[in-house]
């Protein structure tokens, strides 16, 4: 699984936005997936991940539920989700602004 935007020093933990508040019993959580266009021009699903809670809040707001996982466990945790890559520390609105500038 590819990681896009990973910082130079690998973080120990990653913060993943979830669809609901994570359960405390260790059961399955549903992470937020985003359709993105891959390098081959085809659409694929990507998971979002942040290197800190503050970056997640900056990008997605204070009300966004989230879960923290050790970075090395993220690919295994996403197995079966359909995610083909992980976008690390995505910035909101960058793609939309670039499209508007090109049109």
C-alpha cells in the first residue's frame, strides 16, 4: 500500500479520521476513504491519515471522530477496506484550488 505525503521521519503513530466515534472494546472501526485519481488516471480509494490530532482538526474540524494507530499497523488495519493508498497530512482545498486555477 502506497503512502503519499509521508514526512521524512516516519511517525510512530497515525491519526485516522473515522465515520463514527471509535468503540472502546477493540472492535472494527470504519475509516474515512476518499476517491482519488491515481498516477494511471484511474480512480481509486485512499485512506486519510494525519501525523497529529492538531493537523486532523485543522483539515477536518473539531467534530471529526478519529482513531490513533501505530503507523506500522495501518496497512494491515486497512486490509479489506478497498483503500489502495494512504494520504498522509492532506491539506484541504489544494486540489480544488489547482483545478480552478487551471480552468
